[in-house]
C-alpha cells in the first residue's frame, strides 16, 4: 500500500496485529530482542554458512525491511529497502571451559542495538567451541520474528547451507510475512469482522479474560546454555541429543548439521 504525508510519499506494508502490539509496547518502554542459540555439529564451512545466512535474510525480507514512522500515521515496513544483518565469527576453541561458558553466556544475554529504522534488525554470532562444534547466537527485533519463527530458523538455514554446498539454489518461501499481514488486516477490516467479534464476545461472556495457551513461551528460547556449549575442552557432547537448549530441542529442528 502507499500513503501520503506532507508532500512526501511513504510506501510500505502495514503491520500485523501482533507487530502493532509490540510497537505500542516499545513506545512505552524497552522491549528485549527475540533470541535463540543453534548448536551446529560436524565439519563446517564457516564462509558458506555465513553466505547461507545472507540467503536466509534475502529470502525473508521481513528480517531486513526497515520500519518507517510518520507522525499521524501508523508505522509501515518498507521492503523496498534492505538492511544488512550483522554477522561476526568468534573463535573460542582454545578458551578454557569456564571462560568459554562465560563468553557464550555474555554474548547470548547481551542486548544488541536493534535500530528499527536504520538497522541492523538482526545480529548473528557464530561461535567456534571446538574443532567440530559450533553454535550460532541470533538476536532479532521482536517485530521481525517471534519464538515460533526462531524454531523454524535452524531447519531453513540447514537446507540453504546444504544447497549452497551442492551448488544449488532453493526457491524463496511461497508467501512472505508482508502478504500474511495484509491478508490478516483485510480479514479484520472486512464488514463481517465486527459481526464475528460481537458473536465471540457474546459466546465467551463470563469466561476468563486471559487463559494459558498450549505451546506459549514464557521464557527466551535457549535459556539453558550449559547444555548447549558443553563443559569440556574437546568435541565431546552432553548426554542428551545434540547438546541443545531445551526450547530448541523440543521444537524439532535442533540439529542443523551433522557429520
């Protein structure tokens, strides 16, 4: 969609209802980044993995499109502009175990600057933990990805990495988040929407205002770092599969690579 303000054209996509809630919360105070830690086992081509991360963001423009705020208008996300994600590589392979844990914990727990207008909207840090063990810490603006989005990230990144190593190119997702947000807004603004809301208000009268939903996340994904990075100095893995934090392990997409 396109809208006009003070002789200047401002174009972009309207935010989804979920994004609008986060935007309002951010205006009232600090909103932490969404984050995850991905465990990577096996021989890794760090350059190919970095390129695959670029492929991931290019194929999902909601991760790189800036937000435009104009007085008197609701914010828009502008896919015509792409903000570069921040990527860095940190070698902790020769670091003593306790110091390594502290370094990873500090990187995971950091709150990097996520500038919604100028970027970056996403920070990724690849950590070398041992010769054949790596981890990737991802911080992303919560308007760009939620917990369930992060659960899908390892599998998609793994497919992109495998395709790049094979000299192939994967097609982009069939639908992007901008299209979903517009479809959602059309549903909410349809003339039948108010009748639907009235029906459910009447149907749910007397019910609790808030209920606990299944699979809702009350904590950051990957909050258990000890199991993710191990405690030894070699390539040994913790006894549970993949050595991953429980949030990612339970999500089903935990092991991106294997030997």
